[in-house]
C-alpha cells in the first residue's frame, strides 16, 4: 500500500496553487505597469503564448513554480558536478606521491625524496587517509580541502530531493507528476539522512586525520576517522543502490531503463567492485604483515576508485538533468501538460484544481 496520504495531498496542492497565484498576480501587475523600457513586446509575446496554451493567471503561476524547480535542479547539477571534479583533483597529488614511492623502491634515486613524503606504515595500511594524513604535506592539505569543499557542496545542494526521481513504489498510482513535494514523510526522512549523515561524516574524516603511531587520547582521532569514513561511504553506496533498483526500478536488461540509468548502474557496479576489493585487501593487510608494495598500491587505488565513482553518481544525474533542460519544452508548455495530466488523473479530487487553472 502506498504510504502517501492522499487526503493531505489534496489539501496541500490547492494551497500551493493559491500561493503561486498571488505571485503571478503581482508579477502581472508589475508587467502591465509603465516601465519606460523596451520589454513590452516580450511581455505581450509571453501572454500570447500562455493564452494559446489555454493558461490563465493560475497556469502562469504554475509556470513560475516550474521555472523555480528548474533553477533548483540547475544549481544542484552544478554543485554535484563541481564536487566530483574537486574530489578527482584532490586525489591526484596523493596518487602521484604513491606512484613515485613505488619507483623509489625499485631503485630510482630521483623518486626517493618523493617517497619520503609517505608515512612509514603505508606499506601496511595502503589507504588514502594514511597517505594524506599529514596536513602540512601537499597531498594532505589538498585532499582535506577537496573533501571538505565537496561535502559542503553536496550538503547544501540537497541533491537527493532535486536530481533523483521519487521512489516508484511509493508514489500515487496514475498521477504522472512525480516530485519531492509529493513524497511521503518516510521517503523524505530517508533522503534527509542520505544527504546529511554521509557528508557530515566526510567532513569529520577530512578535518580529523588518521595519524600513525598514536597513543593515549590521540587514539580518539583515529577512531573517529576510521568510523566516519567507511560508514559514510557505505551509506552513500547503499542509498544510491536503493535509488536505482528500488526507487527507479532500473536494471541492465530492463525495457524502460534509460541510457542515463544504464550508465549510473555501470558506475555503481564498478564502485561496489572497488569497495569489495578494498575491503578484501584491507582484511589481508590487517591479518598478515605485508612486504610487497604492490599490495599497498592495490588497496590505495581501490579506495580512490571507489570514492571517485561514488561521487560521480550524483554528478551523472546532474549532467543528465543539464542535457534534459537544454532540450526540454518551455515552462509554459510544461504547465499546460501538467494541467492535462491533472485533469486525466483517476483521482477526481484533482479535477477541480485543473479546471480552475485553465
């Protein structure tokens, strides 16, 4: 049974339309006032388009709401893509240092100075946190700044509410307009935890490094880092999996799976493979003493690959939204089609709202 409260929705939707109506009336009054500029032709053209689509002031108000929705989605798309680029660039310095360290162990004298930038226990730890634990080093400072900035961007963008679809099993059957406004409280709660907890965990992991050879109360720093970093990554991966498989019902062989969903499924699968590989190698390093640098390299790049792929998932959703906005119809046409869908809804309580909006 869907968890959406239909009675509550029938009360909320008219209020949203009424509030948007006041905004539209204010905007129309300002547009009709003599401004002394050259925008009168644009105003008349817009009114002619809205009249041809059968939209009155309420329909124009809904167009304004749809325009605000597109603007929020645009801002989220920019934030998610920027966060991915920042994370990717933040790992480059550490990766160069780690690779140069392998050359130093093979006898290249010019790489020994770079290898000294790595902690002494990197051979046994083999993690990005270990390689970038020193905040005074270039790789440490760049990685900490990148992780903090990316987490802040994702936190304030609230991308799970704006870029991802409503979960299909929990939406109103037969009502074609799916949006975060109409999500039930359970889904909104899960999406809130999705955007808040992982990004807070990444912020703590960035400002509290995992220091080697610590004693006493300094162990609390390592414990906080070692708890926040993996649990945040695990929560992101679980929620992305729930969004694609449960929320969007996307599968590799599904008939209704879009190209964008196929790409996100492939990236998600690769991220899980990298995550399981990292856990397997870390288990070996925890149980057995390591003398081979290649094993530490494998652990390091599994972690870096998994993190970059995890941050790529919302960036792909943002890129897909940018492509759709470039080819989508105008907000006036979207409002007109929304009125048609509302009038054709099996729920008759929406018919009155649709009739009053045309």
